[in-house]
C-alpha cells in the first residue's frame, strides 16, 4: 500500500513537472514589423561531391530550412559571394527563436555530404534602418 501511494505521488509530481516545463518551452510567435527581413550568409563545404554542385545543394538545404521558420527566400537574392560563400534574404524578418531554429537547421547535415557554416544571420527592421537620430 505504501509503495502504491509513493508511486502515485511520484507520477503526479512528474506530470506537474512536465506541464510546467512544457509551458516554459512552448514557442511564442513574435510578429515582425512590416518590411522586416533577415540577411543570411553561409559558407558551404562538400564531402565526396563535385564542387560544381555546391550551389545547388546549398539552395536545396535553404529551401528545406526556410519552411521551419515560415519565411520565404526573396526572389533573386540567393547569390554566390565568392568561393563557397552564399547569401540570401528571407522575408518576413525572423525573431530570435526563428533565427536559432534556422541556424540549427542550416548547420545540420540534412543534405548528405553538405556542411554549412552560418557566417551571418541578421534581422533588419524598417525602424533599425532609419536609426535612432531620425
């Protein structure tokens, strides 16, 4: 009988703990101002692949990862920046959680034999462009 009560108490504490932890970890969407965008620069490296397909593989991974953050790559902004660096712009801008989510996705090996190093990930809002003295 004593074991049953202790077990029931432990189970109740576990449920309460999970509910409290769940509330802390839930994603909160922070709306970004109209006109905001996020600029991203990545460095790609391939393993056992022809370097000529690096851009295509990078585009594929970016297309997959942008779905996680519910943003679109702005048309004609995916550009080679020299060497194996690529830049692109996402719209709307990403909040802090989404930037971490995107960085993690891009750094994973989701496309086999491709590794991306996120060099820059910056969200720009229209107010930030005007500056504090305006």
